[in-house]
C-alpha cells in the first residue's frame, strides 16, 4: 500500500490543476486517470468543439466576403484537414497537460480507480491511501430512454467530433449549450440542421430575451428549430416527436443526443468509503467535502455547475482548504459562454429569476448596432443586458449575444466578485473602439 498526501481521481481541468497547485505547495500527489489526460473538456468537449467553431467562423466570414470587397473567391472545404487541425490542437494541449503532471511531487497512475476502504483507493493490483482524496471523474453524455436510442445514426457529442464528413441532414435533440454549438458549427459546414427541443426556448440558463434573439438569428442562418416538442423515438427515417398533440417525423442521416450530461461515478464503489450520492451527483457541502471526511468531489461529478472552469476553481479551493489557506474565490459567480455564431454568454441572475424570487432589480440594455467596433467588424447583430440590484445598484447579472459576448460576461464577473455598482462600471474608462464599451454605455 502506498501512502501519499493527496489522491486525485481524474485528470480533467479540475483534477490536473488541483494536482499542480498541491505539488507546488509541497504535497505529494497521486493522480489517477483511466483515459487520456485532460478529461472530457480537452479530448471530447470544450477544446475540439472550439477548434471546429473557429473553422465554421472562417467559413461564415467567407460566405460574406463580398461585403468586405472580396469578389469571385473560389474555395472548397477540406473536411479531413479541418478534423486534422482539430486533432493537432487537442494533441498539443494534451502533451502540455502531461508535462504539467510530470511536476515533481506528482505521480500519474494509469488505470481505473475504485474505493476499497475509507480514504483508500485501488488501481489494478496497487492500493493507495491518503488523508485527502479529490474525486474529479467528470461526466458522461445523458441519453434519452426512448425506442431507437441504440440506432446506428444516434451519436453523442464525442462521436460527432470524429465524423469523417458532415452529415447531410443532422437532427439535434436538445437546445442547450452542446446542441446550440453543434447546430451552429455543422450548419456552417453545410449540413441541414434541425434542433428539436422540449422546452419553450433554447438555453434555459440564459436570459430569455437574449436566448430568443440568438435562436432567431440562427434561424436566419438556416438552422431549423422545433420547440416544445417531445422526442418519442428514433427510426430508420429520422426522429419522431410529438408537438401539440400531433406526431411528426423529421428526416435525419445522423442524430445528436444533446440532452445533458450525468456524473461519472460507475465503478468507483463509493459506498466503501461512505461517500453518498443522489440523483444529480455526489453529495457535498459548501466546501465540496463529501459525507466522508477528507474526501471531496469537484466538477461535473458533484452536479453543481457542469463547466470546466468551475471544476478548476473548485479544485483549487479544495487544495487551499487542505493547505489551511484562505482564498477569496466567489464560487457562486461563474460565467459561461456559448460559442455559437454569434456567441452568447452570461453570468449571474436573469430578469426572470429576479421576478420569481422577489429580488428588487432593474435592467439596462445596449445594442451592437450602435457600437462603433461592432459596425466596423460587420457584426451589428447583438444585445447586452445588465441586471442591477435596485437598492444598492450592484451588478447582479450580465447576459449578451453577439461578437465577443464572452469577454463582456468575463468583465462583469470580475466586477461582481468585487461588489461593483452600476456607477463604478459607468465611471471605468473603456478602450475605444471596443465591444466592451457597451457595458459602460448601458450604465448611462
């Protein structure tokens, strides 16, 4: 049996960043990974998706080339090269993570980990024990329990990221972040894309006004949306759904199930370390400690916020706790972005949430069409909405869609973490011309 200071199960953004932070501060770390280092985000999520999104963005720009005085362009899409570039990006970053995990004090163990006792983990024939363990095993794609879910044309995002050519007709079930990003990407690649969504609007965590405008903009680009539709089955013809009492079928050559993700806990034998879980993930307290003292769960596996940067922040916070250090991380202020074209982003509460929870508020808006940088870029489509506390004028929400929307949400995240007010944002000098000037404009 090997004794160490900290065991981390999973080497995604939460796991590997926590390992490096711990090792640099004198802890001996064993990090266990059964697959490729970097987790879902690097290998089958954020990074490869954003690589494809960049290719799609270039294609969209080329389609509009005449607006910028470029006429009679001739080009073809070499999809094999697109996928090769995506793989090169992933490989480069994966090698970087492997280098980080060679930091002195870190031992990378390859294999499947499972608990065999209180704060005791076994991998193959080897057993490890430590006073502190971080579970960072991430999540897997959630599939609907419907007839035809095993049909060969049904894929998760992992399989769609590795297709040899864009499907002619792609049906996406689910209009969350994954569904909307792939809809945008593959429409640019030439697929006929239809998104079937159960809810009334896409992207439920985004402000409803912003989400509606983004969906309408994507519709103008050619993405078909079928909202308030319950998917009933997948068959040889396509996706069968029911909407307003009527059963319809939308033809499909490939069907992406983008219906969310679920924590990856299978095979961990959590009960052997008295770690309890519920439907949405492993049970944790406000510091991510499980029902077993010294054992923590970060990232997707705890079901709180399924975002790579949330996992990273949680992991760093846990290591600080182990080291006895205080930090000022505002782990309830987590920005998020949707890399469609145009992109969208948000942080904090929505106007609807304020109304439902009796939070006194007021909103201010600014439009891309009135912004100099947006017009110069040829990106007049977009809106930013800021939500303020009515009494103290604190910034409590930012929701946007349009070019560089993520950058605006990120700025507001920093301001929110410092309890900034509308007046302080208004009085902060912004570079001209930039998209971010709209944040300041909205405060006047």
